[in-house]
């Protein structure tokens, strides 16, 4: 149980408690306390009544849900990387020590400013020493005052403030008002990282005049950050799409394992689309390989649509490409975040090291060449099943729907976006929380937000409702 320190008997405090922004903060704090065991990577039991009553996101929009999760993750960030939880657990001692530090530095500053009255002449001290001493003392005072203000305006204090009315409370309410209002306008998630394999494969190697220097310093991490990785904002339609997918998954928890509704119409796609079920012609299953296969298929379909003049501006098309690029980014940059089925599939296992001068022309040539391939490529024998062949096969199967079932490209993009949504949810349900804790240093990944949202819906495999 959370000790709030709020007294509803006082009228002004009751008004502060009933402020919708404070209620929102308290809901995030309650969820934070509820989900703390998740980061131990150990399953824990919780009653269905407690889960539904305390943390289930009923009556919340997608925007509110993502904002709530962002505040929860800020609490977790403070717990792992700052002293805020300890300071607020002993807030009276913290306030005393903070005041003592400020008064001590202020007293020394006053004493030094009256040196002539204590037997020490300023002429015995150089001007540089005096200036440096004053600067250090003023800096120490300002830092402590700033620290006190940050403590007062932190989410921890706003959920625990307990002064029963009076002028001091009114002053605090006035100071915290703007901070509370900012909750409504804050963004839900950080930017989403993107890695387009086909574009990277067909583009020039190197990152300009600094490529040699960066290769000398760090041949992998800096290159990933500054050459092949791009960033996009999480738009509202994508938030709504993911949130709706989580709601559907709560009603049918096995939905993400089915992955594609078109299975009933084309059974040949089933082995590529089921996560961890069966295999066909030696094609391994598992989320990692499925991500590779469907990323290639998504890019082949997208660039084929661009080259044939088909519309690619629909929300389903954009969602498909964003989630496709993001999931492949996770595989290549943060593989340990994904469920523990990561094998020996790497970028080098299916991407030759080539230099191509014209990216657009190379993409067109590569896409047309692959899609025009019939049996020669798919009959290649290899000791390790080829994800490029798998991606080509899925792309051809999906494009065949244009003729077989009279689909248009919008219909195909709805199918593909549905696939990626279910794979994202599957990864969120079975991911490792220790890796998410480390990612909070950089603000967290989209997968971190979706994983915590899935926990709110009772979908995480670490939560065992009873």
C-alpha cells in the first residue's frame, strides 16, 4: 500500500487531491508499485480482481494510456538510476539536510563578506582567491536551492504532499500548478528508431568525411546510430492501432500466435506466420527469423508499389513500414530485448557487403529482380534456410492476393500491419524486463511502453492472474 499523506478533511487539500492531474499521477504511482516485481524477471501471482481494480486501463484512451505508462517509467527510472525514492522515503530528514546545507553555505558567505570584522584583512588574500571562493559558495547555494525546487516539483512529492491547508499549501499548489498542467500536453513515447535493410543494402557505404574516423573509434555502435538508423515520431494513429491490438489480445490471448487472418484463405502461408509452431521445408520458426522474413516481404511489397505507381500513403502502409523497420532495429541493435529465441541469424548472414552508387536505382533493380524470380532462387540448397527466400516467398504470396482474391494494395497493407502489430505484442508479452531497465537510461524503447501496457492488460507471461 502506498502512503500518500493526503488528508481529505482539509478543504484545500481535498481540492488538490481531486485535481484530475493529481489523480492521474496517483494512478501512475499505484501502477508503478504494482508492477515493480516485473523487473526481477520472475513470475508473480496477482488476483484478477486486484489487477482489474488497480491497473487495468479501463475508460482510458490510447493517448492517456501511453502518457500514464510514460509517467510509470519515469518512476522506474528514478528507482534504478537516481536517489529520489530514498529522498522521498525519508523526506523529513532530506528537507532538514537540504536546509542545513543551504544555511551552512549562506553562513560562510556572510562571514567571508565581513572579513575585516573578524581580524582578517582582504588585502592579505588575492583577488582571484576571493572571486573563486565567492563563486563556489554562490554556486553551492544555487545548486541546493535548485535541488530543493526539483524535489518539490517532482512527481513523488506531488503524490505525497500532505500539508493540511494554510498559506504554505496554497503556495505549493501555485508552484505545482504549471507542472501538473504539463502532464496533459506531454508526449507519450520517445521517437521510434528505424532500420530499412533494403535501403541500407542498396546505399553507399560510409557516412561521409568522418567515416574513417568513426571506423577507427567504433566500427559498430556509432555507425548504427548515425548512418543506418533514422527516427520517426510516434503518431496518434499508431498509438491507437497498438492500443486497439492490445484490447483485442486481452479478449483472445492466443491472437498474436495466429498472426494472420488470411491463414484460413491461404494455408501455405501458415508455416511462415505462426510463432513457434511447426515448420515447412526446413524453415525454422521463432520470432527473430519471422521478423527477418516479414521485413524483407514488407520492403519488397512497398518498393514494388512505389515503382508501379500504387498508393503508399495510407495509415496501414505507414504503420507496416514503421513497425517493420523498428522490429528489425531491435533484432540488430537490441536483440536481448526480444524473447529468448534469438539464434545465429545476423545481418551478415543474408546481407552481402556491396557498394552501390545509386540507392533509388539499386532498390528498383533489386526489387524487380527478386519479384521476377520464380523457382531458381527458391530451390537454392543451403545448410541454413535462407530468410531472403522466405521473405520473397511471403511477398509473392501476398501480392498474389491482388489477382486471386481481388485485393487492392490497401487491403494488403491492412494484413501486413496486422501481422506486425501481433508480432510486436508477442515480443512485448515474452520479453526480458532487465533489458528494459537498461533502456530507461535513454528514455526507453517503444517495446518498453508496449510491454508495460501489456502488463496493464494482464498479458505479460510474468503475471499469473489467480
